[in-house]
């Protein structure tokens, strides 16, 4: 084998090794229908999306479950490569991590007990007890736009719904997908027609890995073009998807 052949083989091996390198994914699997645990397995729209991207890129995934507030710091510390866990693209977050193109249009909504007529619009949250999840944008939105409301901060997504059902909160401000699923399955709550915000989810990527960000964007475009993305939308949201 010539020196040139050896060099080409080494370069090819290096390229293949990099392509197959696992992507370390931070996830908080407590936010159905985006990511949650069912039968001891992670499932949800984001989990299926990640699997589709993994297949398209030819790179396996290694998940680490953690609280939502710990995910971005884990990427900053180099322990994880990405956050794919219903994380909103915000200007503050873009200061410390990069984001892929948006992959889901959602936003914050208000959910109340069915039949509760005290809260008809987001403006009616003034003076009310509102449950929000620590580390999410809901906390800042409530502080900035509804300062007279009493926020009830909880660690997990399901704790917000429990607080509402038990009467410890008058309303919940959370992402639209989770609110839609909860209201549909329980039948005890309703979502206000007027949203609090219009937001988009993206995949957070370390600023040290611009190539990975581009690979993810390319994979997103590919699965949207081949119908995979639309199939996932229909599976998890039906006609309620984007």
C-alpha cells in the first residue's frame, strides 16, 4: 500500500469515526407529550424526533436525565453536547449556547380548572396564584408581565398540574403541548384561547460545536423533506400540531 493510500485510509477512518461518535443529550423527561417516561422507557415527540435525527446523521444518542434548570449548565460544562427537551429559543439563552433552526412552534398558555370563570384572559392572572416550573421562561414572564400574581414555583411539570387540581394554584402557565395533552387526557381543565406568548423550540448546542449544529440543521431539513417530521406531528398532536 502506498503512502497516499495509507493517508486516504486514515482520513476515511477518522471521518467515519467522527460520524459515528455518540451525541450526548440532556433531557428532562417530565414534560409530556414532548418527553416523558412510560413503561420505564423515554418517549414523546422530542424523543422520536431525536431518534429520527440520529438515524439521519448516522450517530447514536446517549441520554442523561436531569432537572430542566441543569440542562444548559451541563452543556456549558462540556458534560453534554445538546439539549433536546422542549427548550425555548430566547435571547438570554443564545448568549451562552447556540440553537438549531426552530423545530416546533408552541408558546406559553394559561390552563385553569374547567368551569372556572374568574380567569378568562391572561390579564386576569393579576392577584391569582399561578403555578410555574423552576428554570423555565414562565418564571420570568410572570415576573415581568404579571408582577401582582403570586407565583407558585415547583420543580417538576406534573407538580404544576397537581397544584391546580388540588386548589393550591388558580392557574398554570406552561407550554402549549403539555397543556393540550393534560386537558385532553384528564378532561378537568381548559386552556384559554388567548396565549401568553408565541415561542419556538430549538435544540441547544454548545458554542464549541458549530459543526454539530450544522449537522443537526441539515438533518432537520432532511426529515422535513422526506415526511418523517409530519408523521411525528400527526402521531403526537394530530390536527392540533403545527
